[in-house]
C-alpha cells in the first residue's frame, strides 16, 4: 500500500469534459441526490448527464460545487480503499471536500456545507476572482509579473486583494470595481493557449474580507454542523495541521466557517507542508478535471522535491512513471481515467 | 550499545502501549488532565505528538548517521518535556536554545502557519543547503519567523546574549525604537545542568540579577534542563536547586513530576517573568537517554542498572502513561500516532538525504562577512543634519574648535561618537566607566550628559556581559558601541565574539545579525598605566575570528573617518567590527619634536563629502613620491615609522610609509601595489613577534601575491609587556625600524 496525500479540487475543476463524471448507481451519488432534493435544486445527474455543457447553468456555484464534491468524494473513496491516505488537503472549496475525505464531516454534512456555502455566496458576495500567472511558460518565476500584481493591488484603492496562492499562479479578488481595475491594469500574459488575466466564471471574492457576510451567515447556518476529529490529518490553507489525535474542534470550526472564508488561502503552503511533513509516495488529485495538476507540479518544482527543478523535469518524471507502469508522483485521477 | 539502548527505549514504549488499559471513561478534550490544572486533555495529546515527533527524529538521526547520510546525533531524547515551554512561550519571545530542543521547537513551530519542523530537522541532520536555519552549515535549532536565533549552545555561551536581549528590549522601548516585539516579550535561554557551571553562563545569570538590582527591567527566563549529567560526569544531587534557588534577585521555579504539573509550573514561571520583568530561573527535570551523543558509550561510565533506571524515567513513556491513565487518550490512539510519526519521519528522511550539500567554500562563507562597500560609503558619508548637530554641540562644533584648532585622537573619537549618536538614534554606548566618568581616557566624555543615561551607560565590570549586552542590543535593532577598557581584558570574554557574535550570521545563513562596533583600548607604549594588562600588544586572537573586521587608527582624522566606516558596515550589513584604539596615541600631540603638534588633527566635517569616511582596504600613504623602500605599519608603529623615515632620509634613503588602518581584512591590494613600486619592503609590527600581529600574514600574502623584491620585518619581542622602563626593552623602537630598513637595503 503506498502512502498518499489527497489534495481536493476547487471550484474551477468541473468543465465541459467533466460531463458524465458521476456514476448514477454509486451510493454517494444516490445519497447526494437525496440531500440535493432538500434544497429544491435540480438533480445533479440532470446536470452531469446533460447533452451539452452550458456555462451559465453548469458553473452556477450552487450547481458546480456539489458536482465537484460528489465526484471528488467518489474518487477519494476509491483511493482510500487501495492506499494509505496520510494527509488530506484541498484548494479553496476543496477544503470542504477534504473535511469529508478526512472524516471530519460525514458525507452528508459535507454535502450540506458545500451546497449551502455555494448558495450563500450567490446570495451575499458581490465581486469575483481573477487568475494570473507569476511564472513563465516554463514555470520559472516571473518577478515582473509579481511586481505588476503588487503594483496593481496597491493602486486598486482597496477594491482588489489577494485571494489564493496557487503554485505559479495567484488568484486575486475584488469588488466589481476592483475586478475591473485588475482586468484593465494587469499586463496581458500568454501561457500556452490562454491569455491572462482571466476572470473566473461565477466565482465570488472568496478568501477576502469581501466574503465576510458569507462567514457571518455560515456561522449562523452551521451552528449545528457536526465536526469531528478527522481520521486522517488535514492540512489547511495556512499549512496548519489538524491531526486525528489532537484536533481542536472549535478551531477547526472557526477556521472552516470563518478564517479561511475571509483571509487568503495558501494552497502552495498546504501542498508544501503535506509533502515535507508526510513525504507521501504519491500526491493524488481526485477529479473532476485536472486543474491542480500543473499547479502542484509548479509547487513541487519550486520545492525541488525528488530533485525536480524545472517543468521539463516534472513532465519527464511523470512520463517516465507512466512508461514504466509505476505510480507517478502526482496522480491525477481524471488523467488516469482517460 | 547505543543502538541497542535506542531499541530498548522504543520497545519499552511499544510494550507499554500494547498492554495498556485506560479507564472506562475518557476525558473530554477540554477537560483538565487533573482538577485544577490548566493543561487540557487535548493540549496534552498535542504536546505528546510533538514529543513523539522529536523522539522519532532522534531515532532516525542515528539511522541516518549509520548510513553516512546524517551528521548529528546529540539528541533531545529524555528532554521532551521542554515541549511544554515551546507551547507556552510566544513566537515573539526571543529564545536561545539548548541543543536538546527538538520537542521545544516542534511545539513552538506549531504556532506558525506553514511550518515544517519534521522536514527542517531532517535537513539539518543531513547538513543540506536546503536547511532553512543554517543553510546546511550546522545542526542548530533556530527560526527567523519564530524568533529563535541559532547557536551551538554547547557551553551555554548564549546566556549573556539572552540577558542582553532582555535588557535591550526595554532599553529600545525607552528610546522609542520599534523592536517589532510586544512590550511584554521575554527573553529565554535554555541550557543543561552541566553547562550552567561555565563561567559564561554564570556571568550571564549574575549580570541579569545585577541589572535587576539596578532597577532595569530584565525579563529573562533561564531554563536549566537538568538531566543530572554532563557527558559522563554526574551532577551532584540537588546542585542546581542548592545554587540557584537561594540567589537574591532571581525568582526560582522547579518543574518536575507529571506533565500537567510541569505545565502549570512552567506557566507560572513564564507569567512571573513576563509580569515582573524579573530574571527567573526554571529548573526543568529531564533525563538523558542514549548517551551524550551517538558516539558516546554510556556503559563506559554507567552501570547497566543506572542506564535502565534512566530509561525507566523516559518522559515520553511517562507521558503516554499519564495520558492513558487519566483518560486523555486511548492506547490505540497513541499507538496510531506513534506509527504515523515513525512512517512520516522515515519517508521524509529519504527525501531529506537526497537534498543538496555544500560543495564550495564561497557558498559556505558567504554570510560570514558580507561586503557592500557602495552602501557602506553612502551610509558613512551621508551628511548629518546641521541643526541636530548644533542642538548637541551648541557653539562648540568639533570643526570650530579653538585654541587649539587641531585636537588629539582621543578628542576626535569623542567628537565622532557624538556625531554618530546624533546621526543614528539607535546607537548606544556602554562599558566600564564610560558613563559618568567619561571613559578611563576621557574618550566618552559628555556623551551621557548629551544623550542621557539610556544611550550612554556604565555596566558592571565584566566584559562577557558587555559583549552579551551588545549582541542582544544588535538583535533587537539597536546599534551598540560597547567599550572594552583594555585589550588584555578582552581575552576572558573573547568567546562572546568568536563563538557567538561573529558566528551568528554563519549559523543563521545571514538571517540574524548582531551589528556592533566594539571599541577596545589597547597596544603598548602608553606612559600612564604600565605593564601587560594595560599595554597588551597581541591581536592574534582577534585576527583569527572569521568575519571580524578590525579597524586600528593611528591618528584622530583617520579615527573619525574609520568610525564612520565601521558603523556603516555594522548598520548596513550587520558586521561585527572591532575598533582598536592605540592608548598611547589618544593624547599624543607631537610627531618629531616635543611641541610640534603634528599628531593633532582637524575634524572631517560630516557634510556629505566623499572623503569623510574610510572603509577596509583604504590605506594611508606618506611620502608617496619615495621609492627606495616601503614601510608597512599601523598605529604606534606607523608613527614610529614616520620618525624612522626622517632619520633614513637624512641617510639618503627615501622611504614611503603605509598605514594599513585595517588589520582585518588586510589591505593587501594596496600593500602589494606599493611594494611592487618600491621593490623593498619592511613590515613594522608593534605586536609581539609570534603570530600576535599581522606581519606573518602580510609577508606571506606578498610572497604568494607575486612580490619578488626584498622583504623583512621588525616586531616587538615575544614577551608580555613588563612594568616601567623595561617595557621599552621589549617593544619595537624607532631604532629597530631604522636598522631593519637598512638591512632590507643592504
């Protein structure tokens, strides 16, 4: 049994290619649909099995979040049955999924948390997020981009702010005015076929003070949320650990419903801490999608993990594992499935 | 032997956990471990996690050593209760730690986001350049973010700087300077029961009590981790208690027994220190497992029964028992925690040992003596606000001195200190007699009057303390100019420079600095005090210290400019600079004849001109047009050389005279250039002959640098300086120089 770390995906992970991710017969899907009906929202399978991907419909927070949650939970459960999971984390919304993967929440409570938080965001948080690279195409750091980000935030009049540290990328957030400033001011950068900055569709200004109304509502809404000590260590978006033996449930609640909602999320720190303190054989990325694959690669390269010092090193290492049939260092379950 | 004992201790814990049965009722996480204790069940388990992690790291350190991949096996095993301190002290309480602080650090780093104590420790065992503390230079406990300046701590020589830090925290606040630390921060030094007997540790504890007795807030917590043994030598029973519990001006606590009792006592000790700002001594009962280090065979000096007795007191085992018996944790939970820690550490060790190691001298020494001459010059030559100068000097600006207009070196250094204290509000100066008396030779006169007792003050008569205060002051953002009254007095305290102040940037990979300019009155020829202690002419002990810069002016004009350069180096690059002041030249007025006044100088006005400061490498040249011979010297020797040059000139020999000004690093580029131009070199070194001065290095460097002309040296005799006129017999004389010069040209 190999020792694995699971890093759960965030909100951007369900895309057109993800349609049909959910097995209608899977127990978790059936359970999720029952809980979904509590909210009076259209069934997840209706969305997942739609003939075509409609961004406005599929990417609505209240739809995409539970789709991701269920798919990730299915994948993570499969991983846990075959490997020893030594630590669990996630990116942004992936933290909620991580709570369920690590057993700090039941599947159903995790579903309720994800679903309700998405609705609260729709209701309460104006503004949004943009994604911007701080590395070149070959993953070497771009000091110019960092300077541009710093300058742009500084000139935003407090309307734009840092949201997520995401490997070679930064996620910035802002009010409508702040977003407009970011999109207008940040120099355009092309990486691969994508031109940045890009607005993250239907994303709220999470992990900033603009999300404070969500935190306030969450504290009220989830006063009965049954958090329990995780069976596997959780690594949060500060790079702090919640172990099975000493988790402070009050702190876990404060962090989940408050701190991480209103302060920046450092996914890089969570991966770095998971690797350094648990040294897994593999880092597994449950589906849907593979949005974290490159990002995790960037973090590992920056860390020099297993001697990986460049994008080329990372790609070669992944390919070499695939060619030899041995498990890759970063195991994206979506790629594995395809 | 040691390997087996590791297995025995590990086996004891496993066996206990395998057979343990807890009570029927478990404690809730927020329940105290026992009624009245502040330690909750959850917190106790968290502590245990850190203690187990530390223990497993120690086990794996020995495995790495056997594989040839790890290089440090002095373990924390048996000292894990220090995690209680790590958990309760704040990361804004500066801590100077004993080398058995694995559990302390694991608990302390828990307070920081994104910390990785497990992997960091493995990197340090493996001496990898990725080690975030020392950059692979040494296994040290440290953290920039968590305020743990690293040092090796083997002889408790870090105690004085912990005291200096405590003292300086309130001093900086008094001066309105931001240390970046809260007002109630305390300074902490941990050490062993054997190392506390070192003179340095006792000096530190003594000076803390003295400072408190003089009404200075001195919030320092001394933690003696008492395992009752120093390598093979047993500490007498109750030695620590008998000694330290009975001292005035020192609060004393003992943390022993169960982890909850230890928690509560530690809490009380910390709170006492924090709220009263009084020096506080905490004896933490520890036990030593597995010998002093991996290479230490305990059976050579302990019986099997003694070894087993120590093992039976293993604090990790004791805490496991306490957690289970109180219902704070189940045996299964602790087994699972232990298994997880063992797996994690061994897996991470595979990665850590593959990490890069140092392979180049350049990279290793990089943080030792940072060079930044452009910024140094900018800082040293910046103009000082004339209005502020007028506020201090009034109508008596040094450059406007009248009757005479030119003044002695002692007076000029005094002027320079005034100006630098005007320029830099964080400069403080202190030592024996520097305050009210104004220095033994009057060099610090009026500083206390002008800048107050907070910036210029007397210390107790202990050079170790003076240098400890300087280190602490530098660490919290002050720029100290400590004074050591005589060069000979430095030797009882020199480890504070060699082992501590100058090593800090090395051990912390440049993350921590303790900038300072240490004024030392020294060298021979003075006509007041005679004898060795006031005329020491050996600087070998200073010249061999890595990274230490040594300035040694010969005259007032240079002294002012060099003081500016030295302070700029300290302020800009954190450098430790010694400013060696030749006592005999403090009040010297004349060069050739009595009354010629040629050794008096003007004052280089701090008006922003480029030439008002001197940096290492910048030498003084007299008779640049002469080419028969180059005389290389410094300080008194330089003045004697000028006199000798006049004699030589009368004999038709035209000597050029070079004042090195800086004795570390040596200005070899300039010396080589002038040597090549002259073709004959005489090195004039007033220090005693055997490796006490710079002559050997100069000659070797000239030869190795390609100089192929004639070279000789004259030096003082290899002797302590005797009293009275006999001093002249052993000290280098003007006639020795003339004679040496003629031999070079023969």
